C-alpha cells in the first residue's frame, strides 16, 4: 500500500467519523427532547443522516499518517 493510498483511507475514515458524530449529536438531542416527534424513528434517523452528511465539518479523527 502506497503512502497516497494510506492518506486516502485516512481521509475517508475521518469524513465518515465526522458524519457519524454529527448524526449522533442530532439523535441524542432528539432522544432528550422526547417522543413527541411526529415522524417515525426510521424516518427521523434518515433525515438526521442526510443533515449530517451535508453539515459535518472537517475532522481529524486519525491525524496525518507519517511516510
């Protein structure tokens, strides 16, 4: 595996982790607010996931690999 492949894998992981953290925060907030939500859990999760993919900022969960 070359250095550029490693960098690409790290970037994919960091991007996925940023989306997961944004989604988790929204889901926790929804859980705190209670079950009065008019949508089913699956639909609310799907909408939160879409929101997270669009709004997740850059994140360095792993960092920069050394050559």
